[in-house]
């Protein structure tokens, strides 16, 4: 297994900066070992890091140092192990899982197995910002607030939980905020607060998901990945069932249990967010956007758009 010290890995990543908060993009590679990227956004109260990689060989990163922060880690693809100072055991994060960790001056070691696609999003909160959110949650969260104020490391859940549809949707909106540029910063901060509250509330937890066997669960993730790319195509439950070797009942019930929405509810959300991007880009009519997203009439498209986004497409700037 190839090994790097944390400072070596940080030095390897070539950084570029852009405007709007402090935005960075970095890439790094070692021939025949791995190549990776890191896209980050930093503000006074929080940071967002999207990290992706392809590992042609296993990689271990030793002694990665960081400042005290609250980390909400969403594992989108692949898996890894992390040993973080202040925590007794190694934590394994697998695809589709998340957890919240209070990391106090952490020194961490990470192990990335050989894998074609690895990706996560980490929302980092400054302790004071996290404590403000906890204060707004009432007495039920006093114990958690005391742990945070006492600078004690903790994991919100003893076992990682499944990322819900609401969380997944919130992450995508952080990437493409559906608001004017002048509102972008305030919107992102509000969305991060919402993600934190969803994490704390436990309302996202899909207890029935544990009844899905691992083989079918992997197939359902494959369906979701397929929809993320082909959501504008014509499709049916029968064709998806055939292509992914799932009977229709397992496809419908399993998708709803695992992701908190129906197959076509998920397709609808992807199409409506695509329509929003099209309308915001300019140079396209409502009728053209309706046709691209599969609507036979402008009226039905406008009605669906307004129901999903809360306003008519004609009001976009």
C-alpha cells in the first residue's frame, strides 16, 4: 500500500482560487497510484469540501492535521477507513452513509482501498456556529451542547446512517443554488443550517432500509446513478427492472425505503432542477424548457415547475 504523510499530501494538491466566499479547486496525482481533486468553499462559520479520486492502488495518509470543527460527512461513492484522534476505534465509511463528528484538534490517518470512484462531501461547521444551532433546538439537545462546549470529541451516531433523499437534494442545491447571485451566500448558509437540523432531528432515518439485502441495495444505488445521468430519457419501471435485474416490487419498494422518494418522484426532481438551470442560463423559452424536460404542453410544465419550486418559470431573472 502506498503511503503519504499528511503534509506531503497537502503539498501535492495544486490549488486555484476564485471569487464568491473563498472558493478553491485543487488536483493531485501520483502516476499509477491515484489521482484526485478537492473543491472547497470557506466562509466565516462553515466550509464545504467535495473530494473525489480514483485509486489504482491502496493509499494510506498518515498524520493529517486539522483545526477543531464539526464534520458532517456524506459518502457519495466508494469507501474508506479513518482513525481520528479522540475516537477509540477506526471508522469505516461506505457508499450512501453519513455521520456527524465533533473533531477536536484532530490528527487523522486515512486508508483508501483500490477503487475506480471515490467521492464525498464534508460540511464543516465552526463550533460556535454549531452551538448556535443546538441552542435553537431546545432542551432536548442540552447534553450535546455541553459536549460541544466542553470540546469533547463525539460521534452523533454510534453507527453511520443512510443518506436520505432530503439530504441528497440539499447537497445538490448547495452545488447549484437556485437563487440570484446576490442571495447566494445567504442561501448557502441557510441550506447548511437545514442540513444540520436534518442530521440532528433523526427524521431522515430510514429504519426499513435495513431490510434490503446488500445485493439489491447495490442494484438500487445503480438505478439511482443511472437516473442521475439519463433522467431526460423515456423510461419505465419494467425497463429499469429488466436492466438492473430487480423485480418491479423490489424496485419500487426498495427505492422508496432507501432514498425516501419514488423512482419517478426522483426523476421529477432531477428534471425540475435541470429546468431551473436552463431558465437561469437565459436564451431559452418556457416552451423549449418544457420540451427538453419531457412535457407536452407549456401549461403542464409551468404548473409542475411552480409546484416544485414555488414560483413560475417566467419569474426567473
